[in-house]
C-alpha cells in the first residue's frame, strides 16, 4: 500500500491548518498535505518576510513535527523567487516540509527548489499540472528537470489534474496517460494523483436552507484509475483539494464577512452543501437548521466519527436564541475539511 494514503492540497490559511491539527492522530499520520502560499501580486521581495501569511506559515511549519508534507509557492512572480526560495528553504530545514517545483516553473524557481532539496536532504516534490489533455512533451520537460537533481535526492511525483468536474469526463484517461509516461522517469518516493471537484459556489446556485448535492468527480476518477489494471496501482496515492474549489488557492484575504455561507458534508458519491445566512436576526436559526439537516442525513456518520461531525451535532442542537457555536466562514471550512479528510483516509484504508 502506498504511503502516505492521502495528499490534501491546502492553502496556508488558519482554517486549513487547524483542520489538519484537529484530525485524529491516526488520520494525521496517514496524510501528507501539499501546502500552497497565496499569490502576492506586486509585493516587493523585501516585503515578503512581513507578508500577512508569514505568521501562519510558521504555524504550519510547527504543525509538522512528526509527519511530512510539501510546501509550494505556485503563484510566485519572477522577481519574488529569491525571497520566497529563502523562506521555503527555512521551512524545509525540518526535513518534513519538502520544496516543490515543476516542469513549467521558471529556471530560477527550479534551481532554488533543487538546491534546497540537496542542501537540506528533505527530498523534492515535482508538481506536474495537467489541466486538460495530456501533452507528451511534458514528460521530456520532467526528465530534463530530474536530470538536474542529485542522484541521492528523493523525488515525489505530484500529478495535479486541477479541477476535475463532471464536465471533464476524460480526466481519468488523461491521468493514466500521464502516469504511463512519468512513472518510468524516476524511482518516485511518492506518486500522488491530485484533483478537485468541489464546485465554485455562487449566490444563485443554492436555495437557502435546502440540501444540495454535487458529484465527487475526482473520487470517481480515482476509482476509474484503480480499475485500469495498471501494475503500479498499489504505489499510487490519492489527493484532492478538500471541500473548496481549486480556485480557492488563489484567494487572498477577503474584505468583510459574506452575507451568506455554506455548510459542507462529504458522502461516498456526493458533496452535500447547504446555504446559510451570515447576518441578520435569522442567522442563528439558519445555521442550526442547516447543521440539523446534514446531521439527519442517512449517510451522517455520527458525532463520534470526528471533530467535524461533533461540530455539526453541537451546532444543530444549540439554542436558537444564542449564536455561540454557530461559527463563522472559517469555522465552517475547518469543520468541513476535518470531516472530509477523516472520511477520505478511512475509505482509502479499507482498500
């Protein structure tokens, strides 16, 4: 069986970091997150040491005292590369957070990641993005990149399909084409297939207070890969973007709180969403009613399943006259990701 079992693709944000910290120890031991710094458009390199995410990055680093992960800055601007490389190199000193590069990165970023992996001995993640049809020339680019790595540096393949929505039915076939070409290039320490199928939620997409289901297309893609009969299936690791769309990685800090929000739950085939009010006199009743509808689902796994389910149970049963325990958008994301990551690991562990 591949190790780790699961690679969640997460932003360097408090809600994602606390979700990782609050899953049960056995679940955390089975995970290796791919952490992503947000874009910093126009920020001078000298100011990156004081960027708003710097404190949270330090906390992510502290969260990896026992188990590994990767750290990436996929949206770095060219002039920011040296400063970001220094920041990420410091994160990799623990040997548990590994730097990431890819075949489409600029040479300065590739060189910085390769040097960090060599100097710190932590290994290197190669993130190969396949947002659409597989291009065979990408394998040549990966091969050239690997040629610059030291022979004794462990390398990890992070095959990132990006958004894998129902509108992309050939994603599984493209993943297999990519894997067939990339696997022979190295003795990969980890080979993970990443994809995200949580939808981009808009205000007119959901009816307030009503449960809505969206298919977990990336999970279905994973089963398609597993049914392919390839001889390397036992070496593959599953990864996803949790209960947020792929585009969430590009988001910086928001303005004020949104007028509405979403509670999320994961079942075997579906993401269950429920729109709630985030203001006004009916806010508390709206959120508790949504938590109650989710906790009454036949697929609800019970409060003992994990901290995500416990939060939903407690929220559903709280008093309508008191808003304490209903949370804010970051709390809803944290609870959603905890239940999702816990459920994914347990599903993978059964196979």
